[in-house]
């Protein structure tokens, strides 16, 4: 029973880190998948398979090398020189995603409650500041607690819109906007998105894997989290396709879908979006700070407020613009990580040097 609880804790926390502002609002899925039209269904399946494998690999690698920080995993996979280069790039993008969460909180507070974006972002930053002064286990619990609530809300919205679409599947392509997706064909968008997911999850998931009781627990935690993420991707994409004629007109397309069903559901989704935005902000900033300082140290206590203040200023660039700029590039970084983890996994299998379970 204790192993099952640990597996679920890892899986839910992993989901909580990945499913942030761009995901929960539908903006990520719209830009990477839905705007490709009906073929986006196959894109989600392709990306989902890659997410499933890499989620397990990331947790496995973290357990294998007992990573205290994601830099340990990078050096183990890439060597000292190239590992340091990837470290700098990944650190930049971790911070970049945190900034996107601040911007996403501002947009969500404004479109949901009429609160000025600068106040909404500030509320999130204060919550993140309080959380990042807790110990690691409490942070993981905070991240995982929100996942079941989000899953329930998204399932309801997606199913209702799928059963009552504003246009049939045969007309989806007429309203799709492939020009709004990252460069490349639909299948490359799917691969790039899986890379983005790896890059987002890598730092925190390796640390969770390293703290697992066994490699089996770490791996299953990665699998459970990946399955939840795939389910959410599929449901959100199908829900957005059902309202393809409207979703490109707003910044928060999932909120549009929820409000068309019932305002109460829109309110519940708004709360869910804010919670998962908080999740990802915490999940990105913690490994970023942990990379350059030790939690609880003097440097950590200085870096935390400084990074939050700078992030707050940068968040005024705008939510949708930040998603469209940072996420595709981060996807390429994640693909490099994915290939490296695949090579590491193949080496472990071929030499049969996996640690004892």
C-alpha cells in the first residue's frame, strides 16, 4: 500500500508540474495540436506515446543516479562539457516557463474575475514565495493534491462539448489555423510538444525519482503521470475541436467552453486553472533555485524573492505571446534530453546494470 501511495504521489505531482497555464487554459493544445485540424487526434496519440516513454525514463534516470539536482542527471547523460551547456539552456527555460505562469495567472484572474492582471500575477507570486519556503516533501504533496480536481473538471467540459459540438468533425478543418502552430507539419508539432513536456518535467521528475524507495516505484510514478497527461491532452483537444469556430478568438479557450456550458463550471475551471498555474510555477522555480543554491541557505533566501520580482516584471510581455515564443524552442531542448535518456536506457538494458529493485 505504501508503494501505491508513493507511485500516485509521484504521478500526481508530475502531472501538476506539466499541466500549467498553457495546458489548463487550452492555449498549448490549441497551438500545438488543434489548429492542425482533424489530424490533431493522431498528433495527440503520437505525442502521448512519446510522453509515456520519456516520463518513465526520466524517473528511472533520477533514481539510478540519486540526483540531488537535475545537473547530476545532465552530467551523467551528456558528460561534463555538453552537460554544462544543456544545464545553462534548461535553467533559462525553467525560469521562462515560470514567467509564463505569472502572466497566465494575470490573464486568468482578469478574464475570470475582472481582477487587473498585475494584481493576479502578484497574488500567484506571493503564494509561490510562501510554498518555496517549505521542505521538498510538502512541496510535492501540494503539487499532487490539485491533479484529481483538474482532471474531473476537464473531463466534464470535454465530454459535454464533444457530445454537443457547435460544428461536426467534417467541418473542423475549415476553421483550423495551421499558421498559428509552430513551424513544421502536424507530426513534427507532436514530437516538439513531447520534447517540451520532457524539458518541463525533467528537472522536477528526476528529483522525485531519486527520492523513491525503488526504481519500480519511480518508473510507475512516471507512467501514471504520463497516462493522466495523455488523457487530458486528448480530452482538451477534442473539446476544442468541437468549438473550432470560436476557440481562436480568445486567450483562454477552455474557459470559453466551460462558460458556454454553465457559468458555475466556468468558475470551477478558473479555480482549477489558477491552482495548476501555481503548481507549474512552483515546479519550475524550485529546481531552478535548487540548481544554484541549497534550499534554506542564505543564497536561496536571496535568490527566491529576486527571481520572483524579475519574473513579475517580465510577465507583462503577455501570456499568449510568451507561450508561442518560448514553448516551441523549449521543445527542441526537450528532444535532446529525450534522445539522451533513450540512449541511457538502452545502455542499461543491454549491459543489464540496472540497480536492484
